[in-house]
């Protein structure tokens, strides 16, 4: 079956994704603006944002059990209901501990969504056309996430932000329930395991961890970076949209570079673009120039996770270990996503915008040096020793 026919057969799923990603973008990117308007510190914003990624870790480990028991469509509806309720509950209290719990719940649901979507796409697309199907998935993600971010420019009240994001999330369940679609075969419930990282693909693991810190640090704390310079919510919206647009553009070029020049070269290229972009931020350029720099930063950081996953899969000699390796890379990405907002919150509490800038410079500089010192020919220890797998959960 051609890619067009497969995409057409999954129209309901892609429609659901569009609502999901727009709703998630709205609540993720607006939380920093709302908390800052309440007078909360950058550290508090970072802590509450990190609760989302604690939930993400739990979702990464355990969501597959729910999917294997009740199926993809019902799992999608379940995660959507809990996500939507959690978003709306923000309106009944402004207690920070309560908001942290809600963020934790949303993190579990969102990563549950991702497991449903990505397992569905992998099940329905054969190897020969999988990259094109996943490429269309990336297009839907960036366009929808960008639209969700632009909604912030409307300067809605915080109650309206939460209600609208909840409505978008709940709408995401409708296409799958209203349009006839054949869901994948139920996956077998199996334990999540992480490879002993530096025995398998050290560059892939380091890249995924740093990608988690940088990408989700951007989503969580870039709004604070803009607000600390004295700009308003509209500037936050445009700044973050430019970053996402850069990420969308990067997806169209870095895949080709990585296939032709190698994953290591692509990782170094991406990280270098981000590194030199952040050096320019040191000079506190004009806001409109910062929009352009945000675009370049998006090119530099948003494709790092995909490159890490590609690098990891290059190592495999036995393909049935791919799921375990993929979960390991995703877990390290989620772990980085947890630490990124926390570290940025601490740094920006004491060093304000300089803390944001130097955090990115340090992480990207480290990744460049780490990648340069890694060989192009990877070791093949994976699958040679059964003891290379660390069990996380049963």
C-alpha cells in the first residue's frame, strides 16, 4: 500500500493528533506566562514544569500496560478524558501544589498519547515507507503545536486558556470514535528495559538526554526568558512559534544530511547551529532579531532526539531488540526533560536571562565535544551479553 493510501486510511488518527498537539502546546507554553504574571519566581516555574516530566517518566514506563489491556482507541479516550479534566481543574484553585499534581497527571497522559500514536504508526507502516509516514506525522506535530503556541498571542484570560486547551484535548477523541478506523493488534504487555547505555550507543544516549533538557527546557522556560526581558505574552508567542518553525524546517534537511553524511556529522552540525546562535544571544539583540535567532535555535535543537534514535538503531544487529533500545532512548530523553526545567529554573532565579543562555551554550558545547570524540564505527556489544539490559519495571 502506498504512503498516501496509508495516510488516508488513518485520517481520523491524524485529525485527533492535530487537536491533541494544539491543546498540549497551549497549556505547556502558557503555564510559564501565567505563573510569572502571578509573581512566581523562575525556580517555582521550573519546579512545576518538571512535574510534567515526572509524569512523563511514569507514562513511559507504565502506559503500555493500559494500551495492551484495553486497546489503542479506548486508551486514547482514557488519556484524553484525564488530560482534559486535569486542564480544567486548574481553574478551581491557584494552589501551586495542586497545579504541580495536575501537571504530573497531564505528563502521564501526554506520553501515554505518544505511545498510542507511535505504536499505531509503526504497526500500520512497513519499513519501506515508514520514514515518509513518520515525516507526515512530524508535519502534523509542528503545524499543530505552532498553532497552539500562537493562541497565546490572543491574550486570553488564564481561565479561558485552560478551558480552551481542555476542549481541544477532548475534541481529539472524537475523530477516532466517529470515523470507522481499524486499530492495530493489541501489543503484548512486556517490561520496559534500558540498555546499559555506554556499552551500546554512548552518543545516542548523550544526545537524547541533552535533547530532553534543551527541547523541553525551551517549551517550559523560553516564555520566562522573554518575559524577563520586559516583553509581553504576544512576544512570547511569536518567539516560541519561530523556534517551532525552525524545528519544522530542520526536519526537512537534517534527515538528508544524516543519511548522506552520517548521524555523528548531523548531530555536530545541529548542535553547532544551536551553540553559535546562543552565543549571539549574549549580546542582547533586538526582539525582532531574537525571533530569527529562535528560528535558528529550533533548527539546532529540535531534531536532536530523532538523530539520537537513528544513531541508536544504527548499532542494532538483532532487530527484535529495537523496541527495548527505543524505550531506553526515550527514557533518557524523558529524564533530560525532567532535569532541564529544574536546572533552568534555578539558574534563571539567580542569573535571569544569562542563566538561560549559558545553560544552552554549556549543554550544546558539551555535546559537540562529546560527539567529536566518538568514533564513526560503533561497537556491537548490544545483544552479545544478555546482562546488558537493566530492568526498570515489570
